[in-house]
C-alpha cells in the first residue's frame, strides 16, 4: 500500500484486536475516514463486513479496491487488464510535465509510463471496481519509485535511488468476499454522511491538525481524477487544494465537526483514533465521547513520521529550524455497550 502520513500500518494489530474485543461475534464496521484503506482491509480480512468512506477521490479508489471489490469476482479480469497495461508504449503527457519536469516527484521516464497507462485505463471504460484495482496498482507502482520523503509537499533535491528504477505494476492484495455480507466504499463528507450510518461499530480516524491530506497527496488525486487541473506553487498542487478545505484541518472547526459525527452515527460502539499532536486534547475527546457512555483510553507511544524526524527544509533544500520531539502518543478511545478487557486488547 502507499506511503501515508497517519497510516495505521504499525497500529493495525492493536486496532483490529480492540475492535474484535468490542465485537466478539463479528458484525458491521464503518470507517468514516478511510484514508489509505489499511484499517478496512485488515478488518475485511478478519471477516467483518466493512463500510469505508472518504471525501478524497484517491482514498475512495483505494477503499473500492481493498474493501469493496472481491477477489473471486475480479482477479482473473484484473490480471488481464494489468497485462495489457504493462505492454503500453511510454508517452509523456500532462502528468510528466506537471510532476516530473515542472516538479520532480517522479523521474520523467516513469512519468511517461504513468501517462500512457493512465490514458489506457481511461480508454478501457472499466467497471468501477475493476478500474479501481487498475488505478491502485498504478498508484502503488508510482509510489514505489517516487522521490519524496513520503509527502507530496516537496521532493528530493537529487533523485532518490528508487526513483531511477523502472515502474512495475503488481496486483493489489484484493481480498475474498466475507460471509457477513458485501462490503462497500463511499465517497462523501463524513459530517454529511454520519446521520446515515448504521453499524455495529464506527471507527473514526479523522484528520487532527492543519495538514490536509488532499495537499499532502495531490498527485494521487490528479492521477485518479485525471482532470489535468490548474496547478500552483513549487509542488504543483491542484488549484482546488486552496478551496477544498476540511473542518477537521481547522482548530476552531474540528471540535464542532467531530461532535456532529459522534452524535450523528447510529452505532452502539465507537473507536476513535487520535494523536497527541492534534487540535483536541485527550480530556476534550473524553468529554465529547462521554455522552455515549464510559470511555476507555489506550495509549500507544510511537516514533513521529519520517518528515518530522528529518526536519524542516526550505525550497533550496537547506535545513532550517530544529527537529522537535521524536515520539508522540497515539490514542484509541473506546466507547461501547460493555467494557472491554484492555489487557486482552493490548
């Protein structure tokens, strides 16, 4: 899966164990901020019926492939599509100009391959789930040969060694369907969708500070939408990064927005992921969740993301400022019909 700030890759076992402890008989789990789809994918693998949602198009595509699509239905056809894509002749286009020449996120040789493959996917007019599998394969292939520290806010001064390797398509880990029922992926604003959500458990992992996922991963949004947007700045961000703002990236906005989601969802169990670098404190979150019942809190101490450990650099690649703390605390807030044994969930 793609590199992703805030990814729960290192916390998957803890999250999955906590949710399993809350739902020992299984059931339906809704992930309203699905991001990289790692959590939904892990829960589907455990047999839960999963509903993944995100307001960014690239995240919706990831969830469509990793949560909604079923392996037994699409594997053979997806392999045929990837075989056809591997045979396309590289041809530089908008993507190469925007992200390999004007900006340097990918080497131009790989940019020409990305352009050609994306044009072929568009011409195929595939069913949504099959197209999502193809797009995720291309996104992940590009991610493996990028020249960044993990965010599309800036690129390396010199090409990263991996950026000089040829792009290689691989089949995403699409899972078999689950007995609990069909999983699904939706593309909606969490606050607007919350009143429509009914599930046995809702998992919330919202953005928690000023860093916009759309701004951090604008290349993927443009690759998925293939709308050749107007761009701006050294990073060649989509112009709509300036206007597609989330209340969760705002200090005054996050509290009311998260409260609306918590109050809106119809579910007997909630699990909320948050970080001690976020706009809301542990005490504020406990108070907000207490209206639904007793709140249990799990603390997980983790290294900060690689960009924070590298430090801040100016557009010339010069290091400015000092690196702050190297570790932070990830919280899991659990509210349910009954207490879970935190020792079992640890």
